[in-house]
C-alpha cells in the first residue's frame, strides 16, 4: 500500500506547477578582473544590533538565530550586539537604545515585530533595518526578509503521514512564528498526498506548559505523529520523553542521535543572509529590497530521514525535496477548499505569494483542536545590550 502511495506522490508532484522566485535576485559570478579588485577598503564603520523577542539562550528558534548572528559576525569581522526578551510594546525603546549605542543597522528577529518595525523605521531614517517576516518593500531604510517554512512543512506532512498508522497527524504551532496558516495548510496538503482523507489536527501553543497541554490533546485525538512548529525546543523534547514520533523544526545537525523518536526535521539557516548584509554595509553598498529565504537558495533545509522512520521515508524525501528545491512542486496549486468545503481556489488557479502569506483560513483536512495559549504579561525590560 505504501509503495502505491510512493508512486502516486511522485506522479502527482511531477504535474505540479513551477513558480519562480520573486524579489530575490541572483548573484552573478565574478570575472577575473572583478575578483582582482574585490579587496575594497573598509571606509564605513559598521555595528549591527539585533532585537530578540525571546531569551537568546532559550534553546530554540531564538538561540539558533543568535548563533547564526555570531557565526556571520565572525566571518565578516563585524561588531554585533543584541537586546533579548523584548515585547512588541518595548520594540521602539529597544531600537532607541541600540541607536544610542552606535548601531548602524538593526535586525528584528521575530515575526511579531513586523508591523511595528514598518512604523518605527520611518522615525530613524539614518538607521538601516532588516525586517524579518516581511514580504513587501517598506521605507527606503528597510530590507525586508521572509521565509518559506511552508515548503519544509509540506515535506514534513508527507513524511509524517507515511509513518502514521492512524491517518491522523498532529501539529503544535506557535502563533508567533511566521505564517502559521500557510505552514499548517502546507503540512495538511502533504498529509493528503498520502491519505486522501487524512487529518491534520492543529493546536496553538507558545510556552512550555502550553506545549505540553497541546501535545497531550493531539495524542488524545488519535495523532500518532506530531509536527513541532514552535520557538521552544520543548515540543520535540516532550514528544521524545513520551515516546511520540515527531518531526522537528529546529536545526538538529550533529545531535540527531539524541532523539530516538524523530522522523526528520526542517530548519532555516540564515548565515548567508547576514553575511550578505554585513558585506554590503561595510562596502557602503547597502540598499533596501526584498529577499525570500527558500529551499531553492538553501535558507530552508530538510534533513534526511532518521533511523526511527519507515525504511521508505527517505525514498519519499528523495522525490519531494528536489522538486521543492527547484520550485517545481508549487504547493498551493489546483482546487483548494476550506474546512467548510467552500472552494477558495479553482482547479486552474495557482496562489500568488501574497495570497499564501495572507492566508487566514485552513484547508480541508485541518482540524483545529484549540489554542492552549494563556495571557502573557510583558515584564519591564532593562534593555541590557549584550554581545
């Protein structure tokens, strides 16, 4: 039965519509003359400040972004500092503190800051900003950057379903991460590539206590595989502790053996983005723009199947990943219905990127089991600048 589905997946993906990158821009190869003159004297002082929504050592998404900051800074010889645990309400105060400390560029490191940065940046036109989570051009001092986490989620949905016996997959998703609707919907469409009537049960959670409740609820619904889409690493750790098969959304490179129940993982590597920004700043060549981190440019990455996965899982990934990487497996194409059976897009339609990013509805096959988030109170921030 699974072999039949494997062949069906390959055939179905081969018919998907290809879509090119927009607003990314390639990097042309250097000629020998260009290479010989590449050594540009640094004339512009550069200091980059990062604003984190969570603690920089939280073990999850924020910690990995902080590690990517440090790696890129070492490679380019650029001074970087950060302020952690910043609420949306305190974002402008954090910007002001970093500007006072001499920062020439500020990187917002959470999708929760996307909207407020658009307004704050206009009041600091002498500072350059990298707006994480934005897919549109802002003011003349903003470089907008977004990611296609939904590509990894699509592969995860297929792999999860292939390893499920109940045809019910769970996903615990943090609403503060990028494009929850698109990510959950992509995973659901992946599940339905394997099981035409399969179900993706979705639960919202942010903090560890909420994550525990969400995972327990998903298991009680009959889910035997859980996709973890949270800032916190606790979703994966709790699944591991409970013996639940799961798919992670952090970079577990070199630590895979610590997780006996992990089927695979998908993650985001932003080192090259930060390096590019730092180099442009140093060469006084920085310009506003829009960049999409995707599988095609190596920002979004999908791991190999792990030992606990079904033996054929890697065969599935070998079929899917190249198609996603080459943009030949456009996920949101053809007829799409919402959970009430209403047709949202016709068979001949292909969703634009703006429509994908703006999704506020779930596709057929998603069952929401509730949000486990509790009211969060923001503690006063002393705005300690760290390096």
